[in-house]
C-alpha cells in the first residue's frame, strides 16, 4: 500500500504538469490549404502564436490539459475556435468561412482577441497590430502617429531626432522599450524606424499610467515594442525605394530543429536616404550685397542618413527546461549629416556629421511553470559598448543654396571659430559601456489572483575625448557614470465572473550619478598636482498606482487608472551631448506627476456584417519640476545649443476619443481626436507650454478587393489624413502680441494614400505609397520643416515551412 502511495505521489505531479501539442491544417471554404494564417492561443500561461506554412500546417507546443480559445486570423478574416486538450496531443483542423457566410456576431461570442483583453484591463492603453503594416511602406513611427493620443515629434526626415508625445507629455517623459528593455540601451543607430514592422508582433501604448511589469521611470507613458517570438521556421525579406533616394531593406528568419528544439534566429536591416527634400520659410534665405536677405526654396544638402544593423541569436525553444532560451549579438552603426542646429538657421551647416555604433551581447530566458505550476520567469538582458563621434572641422560658411556664404561686400568668409557650430573644431567621441537587464517573476495563485515582481537595471559608464585635443588634454577629460534600479510589485485580481479586473502596484526608484573631472591644484609646497573632483548623487523615490475596469454590460466597460509617477533625469539631460547640441546640467531634478485616467469602451458591436467600437479617455497630469527647454529663451531661433531645465509645475488636462468601424471585412474606417491643455507656471503666471500642438486628429479608410485580377489575390486601398492645429514655440511676452505670428506653426493637414497587392498564396506582396499627396508644408519641433510629397514602392516576400 505504501509503495502504491509513493508511486502515485511521484507520478501524479508528472501527469499534472504534462504538456501536449495542438496541431492541424487550415483550409478555406473550398477546402484549399491556406498559408500565412495566424493561429494564436490566448492564455495567461500558455499563450503563443503559430503561422501556417506553405502546406497550411500550424503547431502550438507544450500546452497543458484544459480548454482554450484559438484566435484565427487570415487577411481581414478573424474568427475563434474552442479546443480541449485531454492528456494527449490534439489534432484540430480549421476551416475559414466564406465572407458571405461569415458574420462577426456568430463568432465574437466565443472569445475576445488578446488585443481586446489588454485594452479592457483598466489602463489607458492602445494595442497596435502590425500584420498589415509589415506589408506596406510604413515605418513604425508612422504607425504610432495614427494612434489616438500619440504625436510623433520629428526634426526632419529619415534618421532625424524623434520624440514621442503622449497626451502632451513628451521627450524622456515617455519611455520606449523593446521587449521591456529601454531603447536607449541600443543607441541612436537602432531606433524604431530601424525595426521593420515584420519583426514586430504588436505595439503596446500606455498613456499616463504604466503597469508594473514595465517597471521604469515613465512619467507620461510608455511604448513597448513586442518582437515576434513565433517559433516556426520562416523567412521574410522586404525591399523598398522611393523619393529623396530613400532605400530600405530588411530580412529576418528563424529555423528550428524539431527534435532537439535548437533554434537559430537572425535579422538585419539597412536604411539610406539623401533627405534632400525642399524647404522654405523665414530662415531659408540668401544674403546678398548690403546684407539684403531674399527668401528662396532650397533643397537640404547636408542631411543624408544611413543605418545598418542586425541580430543573431542561438538557443532553444519549447523545450522542457525553457520556453525560450537565447544568447546572441546585436550590432548596428549609423551615419547622419547635420543640416542645422536646434532651429533651422539662416546659415545651414555643411561638413558637420555624426557617427555611432553599438555592439551588444544579449540573453533571453522565458519559462512558464518554473518548478511549480503558475510560477513564470522572464529574463532579458543586454551588455556591450556604444560609441558616438561628432565630426565638425569645416570653417567655411554656407548659404541655403549649398554654396559658400558671402558677407555684405560679396566676399566668401569663414567662421572665426573654425567649425560649423560655435565652440571650435571637434572630433568629440563618447564611449559608453552599457548594460540593461529586466527580470520578471510572476505567480498565479489561481485564475483570479496573480502576483508579479519586476526589476530593471540600466547602467552607463561614459568617457569623453576629442582627437583634436592634445594627449595631455585628453588625459584630463572626465568620466560620467549613471546607474538606475527600479523595482515594482503588482497584485492582479479579477472577480464577479471576470467583470471586475484590478491591478495594484508600487514602484521603488533609485538612481546614482557620478561625474569625475581631473583638476590641477597647488599643494602647500607650491607644487602642481592632479586631483579628481567628484560630484555624485544617490537618490531614491517611491511611486504607486492602480488600474481598474468593470464590465457594466458585455459591450460597455468602464476603465480608470491612476499613478504617482517619477521621471529621473537621463544621461543627456545631466551630462549633455555635443552631437545633439545639448549642454550639461548637473543640478537638474527629477520630475514628478500625479496621473489620472477615466474612460469607457463601448463595443465591439456586431450587427450582421457591421462592427464598430467607440472608446474615450479623460485624463489629467499634475506635474512638478517638469523637465524641458527653458521657456524664457525659446524665442532665440538662432541659438544652436539647448539645455534641459526644470521649467516648474504644470498641469495637462484633456480627452481622447476613438471610433473604429468595419463592414463585411472589406471596408474599414478609423477616426480619433486628442484635445488637451498643457500649462506651466512661469514667473508666477500660468502659460501654455510652447512647441506643443494641443489638438490633433487622425482618420483612415481601407477597402479590399478580393480575387483582383487573379483568384485568391487581393488589392487593398488605404487613405490616411493627419490634422495638427496651430501652435507656437514662443510663450507670449506680455499682453503685446504683435509679431508673435512669426513664431507660430500653422495648422497642418497631411494626406497619404497607399495600395498593396497580395499575390495568390500570400507569400508576395507589392505596395505603393504616396506620402503628403498635395505637397503641403509640414512642420514640427521648433518649426523644423519635414519632407513634402514622396513616393515609395515596396516588395515583401515570405516563406513559411517546417
């Protein structure tokens, strides 16, 4: 009896933790096999995604016994299948319905998509799917710019400096992540426009309140890029060419050995653009004899951009000891010419450029049910080096014609300081040792209660030098170190048959900065000696928050969230950066904000072939010690240098609203609007924060033609419109507003058109896009002009097989 009991005690846990595969084929209504269909299992513990290969086969691995919902999507089709695993591998074939037989209200009852589930958790969050965008000539930043409450602030064309504004808070108040790792770890050569949408599974946009699992000092919100972790063998390649000699190419693939689980992943990208688009305006002038300035329309001539990079990872997927384990290498480098300083100045640069590179080792480990059921572990880390160099050694002055500038006598002249930017010629180089590691541990007590513990560490050891300085001078250049630890603890609960969902979290912030500057002093004997002047800071802060949702009706969910958020000054704000014309400010303080959101989600409603969803969010941000550019100095448009300061306390209040509508899976319409006020205390009075658009609207239309020219081929048409209201980058100086229009950025209406053609079998897609159809002047940060009308052609090819 004791032996039988001992046997059961040993065997039962093995049986309870046994895992099986779900596999099958996907066919269309006529019984033909369908490739490139996504089959996703939406489950907190066993969630994963598979894409059918050329034979229409899909496989989901290592699933415990239980009942699950499969989300099936192919092109515009989306449906749900319920499956049950009973202590054995499951064969489950899927058949897609004809459009005329397919009605959304028949399948929506069976389950919700993962996107919908996340958007109904209580946070002010938008989930962006990239499946469609990956086949078009759309950058990741363009995809974000169509999202409600998000405004991309970009100083020019491809490769120019980008900031992300969420409900009016921008810059470093908004944190960008790649799989939870701060994107700053990768450097400027690896940015969102460098990551093709085909590498991205989805994008999470959190506004104001950021969940604990993304533990970081994100004051205004966070954007998390979730890379595709599909473990099926596949290969995707794309190439595009367009206006301004813009060329972009990317390739990514994965190969998995089925028996051992050994997996190889690789991806690469290359981007290039001359960025020689036309510009005009108050600063684009030619100075003639006597100093007479004549406005002209000119092409940018010192603005080329190139970036190249890739990632290789080796490891195992879906094995007993790991769901994913990878070690790898990430490398990238870029080259960026600099046309002007912070503003478009009368005398542009020629010969000033930036170079940067990064080489990082990476580690990824994920395991569900580690040691015990319900205990999950995620580790994602990077360590390596980043370098950046500023090249500015040309003393000649230039005009917007691209030719040498002349003085009032008509003579060519050179800058007395010997470089394009004031301060003298430089080959300044910044070397950084960087590290970032995120660890997440979660435990599900049962289906209703879950605890999460997360930690993120980011470290930068920085050393500055300049090749144009003497050996002795370089010896006396200081070092800059910045280290940050953030912990978070989260409790999640759902109750009342999943009608109520709540997330409570607390965060602990700790940052240490150290500046070491050699200095020469005289000792008591009158002898010179070198000492290190050390300035250090080690501070800690606490934050906390919650998110709550309640489904009053199946189609009506109330959402609310709040957070006391902290944003620590970043490396550039503390130590400065010559490449971006930023001066150091070692005394800058962290900014804090109490953030509140309240909204609802109405839908989705499914009536015959119609489907629509309405959502809205009211928000307020009460900000203390806001970090930004000095308000008093914002009128100096000839200033080449900028410095970040604590502007003071302020408030941001507003509303977001969004409507999504589709008909018969062929027609889609989206419209969103964001309106807010952002005020800051300045000299005892509240003023509108300059350089901020307070009203934005976006709209898009989509229509699909099936069996176009060829059977099983599809033509998709797209139209997008962006509206930005007038705003000023100057705070009104008193009651006299005469001349203030000089500093106003006019209202803007930009319209884009695109089409994509999917050939039969869906493995080849050709797309054509026209940006800014009517060639309207478009401006952004500090009235820097962006590209006009542009045309792009793209080919995207995919292979899926086992």
